[in-house]
C-alpha cells in the first residue's frame, strides 16, 4: 500500500510536557550527567571538560558545560538529536553505550530546564536549542527546536530559507544566555579541535531550600551531590569525580572536572590478589530471543518482497513475449535486476536469522574478576558493567549478604554485553530482573570460591587486615596512615597511570619515595622510570591475572535423598513443636503453666527475656521428673563446692495429694510468694506429694535474672532471635516425639506430683548445666514409677555455704547472678573455628556450661554445603580462637576468666619450711628484669610501671597477652629483616646480571677486535696462519718483542 494512502490518518505527537516526564527516569542525578559523558565517549572523544560558569541571573547561579573533542555533527546529523528514540548506534554487535536515542534529552532536562548545543564538523557550525522556558513563555504544546547552522570559514548562515533562519536566531537570542551572533561564535571558538561538541545546561533544577541540586562551592575541583552527608554514603554517590573515575571498565578518554583531571581507574588493577573466573551459561536468552524474532520478521518481509518482484518479472516476461525492442529489453533488465537484488537481500537476512538462531543455543561466556580492596575495605561488592559502562555498583551477593567478615572487602567486576543482559534506559539497572538475579547468584558462587582460593580465612581474617593497617574494631574505619602501613599497601598494588598523550596505561615499578606521590595531570610515557615502557610507541602491557576454577561439590543421589529427608524431618518437627506450644508473655504466665513446666530450669537469661517480651509461641519442655531422673545424684556434703555454687530453693510446704484424674493444675497465687516456709513435713506413706524444691533454681535469683535480662536484651536483632527460636524448637522435638494435647499434659503433671526425689541435695552450677545437656539428649518422655517418699533434709553444704557467705559479706544468690552474667557475656563473640583443617568465621549464639568445661555454639558466616551451619566447640580449645586481637577491652577467654577470678588465694603450707624473704625479693627482682628485657614496644601496661609492681601484681600480670604481643613484634621484626634481605639480594642479583651483560659485551668486542686484527695481518702478510686466540696473542707478543 502506498504511503500516500496514510496521509489523512491521525499521527502521534510529542507534547511539551514529555520533556519533563522523560527526564524523571533519572533518579540518580549523576546518572544524568553520565549520559552526556557517554555521548562524548561514543563520539570517539579523547578529552571531555566538565566545568561551570557563573551566571547569577540564571536559576541556580551558574551554567553547567560539557566540552569534548569528538567527531561532532553536521546539520543533518544534528536533526537526529531532536528525534526521540532515533539512534544510529543501535546494532547487536555495537560496542557503543548509547542505544536508545534518548540520553541527551532526558539527561539534560533532568539537570536543568534548558540547554543549548554547539557542534563543529568539517566546514559547518551547528547550534541546537531546546528550552522548556521558551515553551512555557510562549504557551506552546508542541516541541519546537531551533537549529541554525553556519559556514565555518565565512560564518555565513547555511540556509535556503532566510525567514526561518531569522526566527530561529531570534528565539535563541531571546531565551538563551547569548544575546547576539558574536556571543554564539565565542562558544564555537571554545571548540579548539577540528571537530567537537559543547553542551551548556542552564536554569538548573533546585531543591526545596531553593539551592541547586549540584554543589560546586564546597569543593572547587569537584561537583558534589548537595545535601548528601560525608559519613555513611559511598563516595561515588556523593562525588561526581569519584563516580567518573570508575564509570568505564577500561577508560580511554581523559575526563577533566573544573579544570582538574580525574584519576580514572581500571578496577582490576586496583585490587589485591586479583583472580579471573570464566563463566559460561545458557540461561541468558531474553535479548537473544528478541534479536531472533526481529531477524525472523525482517527475513519474512524480505521473502515477500523478493517473491513479489519475481512474480512481476515472470509476468513481464510473459507479457513481452518475443518483443525484443530496446525499450522492452531495458524495462525487463531493470525488473530482473530488482528481483535479483531483493532475492540476495532475502538470502542474506535468512543467513543472519540462522546465525542468530544458532547463537541462541550457544552458551554465553563471561569473565568474573575478584580482588580485595585493601585501600578501603568497607567499599566492597560487585561492579556490573554493560559494554564497558558502569550500571550497578556495590552489589552484595553470596557470603557478603550474610553480613559477616567472610568475603568482606572483596570487589567483583564483570562486563556484560548487550546480547546477554540489556540495561534500562537510564543505565542504572537491567531490564530483565530475573536474568540479573541469576547473574548475581553466579557471581556469589564464584565469590565464595575466590574467598577459599585466597586463603584469607584459613590464615586469619583479623591478622590479614592487621598487616595492612586496619587496627580498629570498626569495619568502616580507615586504615592507619603510618608510613610502614602505607608502604605495605603500596607494595602489594602496583600503580597504573594513563599517558596523557597516547592514552595507554602504564604500570610503574614500586619505589619507596613514590608512596603518596602526586603525579601531574599531564603525565606522559617519557616520565616512566621503566626503560621498556618510557615511550608512547611501546605496546601496552596486559595485566597478568591468574585464572581460577569454580569447584562445585557434587552430590550423589544418596546425599540428595538424605538431605531431602532431613529437611522433611525438620519441618515435621517444627510443626509438632508449634502444636505443643503455649503463649508466654510475662512471669505470671509462667506460673500458670503446669508445675513440671513452670519449675523447669531456665535455658538462659536471654531466652527468658524474649519469652516475656514477645508473644511468639514456644515449645514446652519435657516433664521435670524425667529430666531429674536422668541427672546423676548430687553429693553436696561430700564434694568440695565449686567457685560459685547455686543456692537451692528452700523447701515449701507440700500440697495435699490429689487424684490422678484431676485435669487442671492447682491455681497459683496471684502474686509471687516472697518467702517460703523453711520446713517440709514428712508426708504419709500412702500420700503422693511433689517436692517444690528444685535444686539449683531458687525463686529469688531466677526472678532477678529475668528482670535483669529484660533490660539487657531489649535490642537483640531479629536474626539472632529466629536462630534461638529454631534451637528451642529442635530441643522440644528431641524431647517429645509423640504429640500431646494441653489437657493430657496437665493431667500427667498432676499425676506426677506424688513423686519425690530421694536425697535431693543442692545442685551446683555444673550439675545444673549437666541437666541442661541431658535434656537435649532425651528422645522420649521417661515414665517414673512411684517411689517411697522421704523427707528432704536440709543439706549440710547449705549451712557451710551460708556461713561462708556471711563471713564474706556476699550472698550465694549474688555469686550465682554474677556467674550467670559472666557466662552469658561470651554470647555474640566473633570467633574462628577449625573444621577439617580449615578455619571458618562465625558468632557465638549459645553458651552451655558444666563443672568441667564451657561450650560455645557457633553459627558460621559461610561454610561449604557438606559442613553444618553451626557447631558446638569447647571454649579454650585449639580449634577455636577469637577474631579480635587481645587488648585491654577485648581479651581472650582465658584472660577474661583470669581477670574475673583474680589471683587464687594462697594458703600457707605449714608442713614445709617457709621461703625466706630474701629469696622472694630476689625472684621478684629477676621477674621484673625479665619482663623489662623482653617488653613489647606498644604493650598496654607502661614499661616503667613494672618497676613499681608488687609481688601480688606480678602474679596477676597478663603473661599470655605479653608473650603474644612480644612474639608478634618479633615476627614483624624478622619479616622486616627478611624483606630487607630480599631487597638487597634482589639488588645484588640485578647488579650481577648487569655486570654479566657488560662482561658479555666486552667479550664480544674483544672477539671482534681479534677478528679484525687477524684480517689486517692477513692483508699485510698473506701466508699467515692463525686459527686460535692463543696463537694470535702469541704472534702479537712476538711482534712486540721483535720491535723492541
């Protein structure tokens, strides 16, 4: 159908309001500025200057200018700028950034209301003016863009319509900052190269406080995001200089902001121990499928056109028949050529379609580069580029999502072409979110592999960061600025700098005096101290990055089946636990529970606190009698008391026996009982009573612990609470496998009240923790047979303990409270645990103690699939260590215990002869001398204080921390000696190599000289016969002797 048939149909129009609507796609303001930088890069510019010019009459007080030396535009090419969506860069194989024909309009209108463009190419000057102010003042709805042009040499207008030219220039003079043609030509003169483009944006957008969004006053060498705080914000989100430095993965264009050059970076060259991983996948199909559909559509259209042309050719041949006139042959030849050309075009498009269909099935290949940012470790994450342009930065993935120290400080870099993942129009995200998530997951798997390959966790994360000057416990704190740490960081990452002339990247050799050296903006290859790279014609050296391989754990079908069965069992256990739970919101709710549940020992203060704070259902504990039956009998009278024994609850008056069929438990009093009766009457033989005295759990301390935890644990994070809820649910699943209703449990509790424990003596802290430990091992409720009740005598240990407590002025309840506090202080510690000869980082989430030892439950930050996510370890063992170095605030578990306990009291031994005072003083003096001799330089206790320490203070001296710091200092000193020795050996080796080269050159010269002498002698005396160097030397000596 001919185009003329559509002339009367309605057409879509672009209204003036679309200019603003289109600009709102840029939520990130620096992304709008980057759109104009992208245009310069696509125009093959080698330099772009971004600067401001003050104009107080303009809104915002200044104009923002972008000047480049690219290929520029002629008047015909400039008309494509005012066509939204028109782009000559769009092609599947294109490596240019612009693809949508929208960046200049959307970016400039996001920054300000108006912009004017000056461009120069060949012998033409072109000006393009797009102004929202003009449209608002004139009340226009359509978008009108004046576009005058001039001859470069004569400055005469290039137009066939003088009236149109006059209107265009009049509008520019009225609504732009330039009021006549002379001022316009001054802007063209700023383009000093043979071609280039200048974009000026004015009437800038303002914030609510009437200040411009871009701050150019705070830092005169930068453009900052106004209103953005310095702390807590990534530098690329606040500084355009920092953002422009990483905007391209392989920068080849010099960028100047406010007249000062931006130190652009190749991220892979700025990382410690970089490693590249090759990744192939067939998952990225969205963009390729779109290209296949487009190629298929074009092939079908070409096939229809070719068939139509061939049909016309056959019809014309049939109609002409035997007519061989000149005109007939010319018409037939024209139709045949047209049909042939269309058929060739159709075949070509079919081949393109076949190639794209084949490429659709082929796996796509990417390269992930990972390295450690030792310059600023809190700036970590993934940098995702598209066709060398930064799209997403600081994306956390894999182990980094867990928030631990695993993979902390690691930066990942990947460049994704258009055919794999397509970016959005504002170039701040990707169009296909599903494929982008798959890309991040894949990078997370390779990130975990890199962390394992780097061996940082195995050697110790804290030790690794200490080597580079990260001495603060705060992760975001900057590294130390001491010269030795600066040199250490500079030695590991070679400096790469770009030549201002040839734009090639050069790697400078390390020099001690070059640390923190400021290089000029006009640095060129001639300044390179490396003689092999000190000229611009020398080829650019490629970065030598080692390759890594992702090693996946292959699961057998049996392992998969086992893992699935464990997951099903875990979910079933959680479901059963939820059916057995009851809501506990306060201490009063605890007393309303059946006696065997309410009298159960508290798991930990933090768990008791969370039970009272939140209304999350908790699984009930197993019956008390079953727990105490499995606990070993206590012999408090015959055993020595522990450091902080737990005072037992005074026995209360026994309740009258009740029938077994009673379904409800006895109603507790409304208020907690302050004092319990001291004596318990001996029950009759036939009666069944349940002793309320629970060894190791007095009511008073328990209440105090709960109240104390209410104030201490209010700010526990949600993740830790969920972990502990799962732990409690697992305990309930192990102790009760058969589901019971609440009514049947209460009846069982009422029936168990007649059971009395024989010889119920006070349980020490270790015994109470043994009861806790054995509670976890109970798989089914243990049914006890009724035993003959006996009176519970008051233990002798309680009397002795009470006497000691009175003498010391401290009650046993206070000791128990302090002991509980000290044990629970270990929770939340960051530790490293050795599993299968490898160290993994984690956090202590639970503490379990008995009289022999203390155990920690550690949840790992990241472990392989074959390793459990958490593990119980013994505190103080060789398989666990703290992640923070020892200091006055953060100590190792051993030193904490020692500081809490204090020096053990020494009782005099009267059976041995006493040590004389002189011997004691001599030993103290020797110890002081030894401590001063080996004293570490930066130890927390001053060296002079050792002279004034008493014998008791020397006994409490932290020797373990002292020798640890001494050994670390000695190791550092040895390392420095080794480094110096290595440097000297290297220098000697280089000198030796140089001497060998000189010696070789001298030998070559000598040999050449001997050859010339032989040739000279042969010319003078033809019959001379000299074959070796010795013969020549002897002949010359003979000649000299004869001459004398």
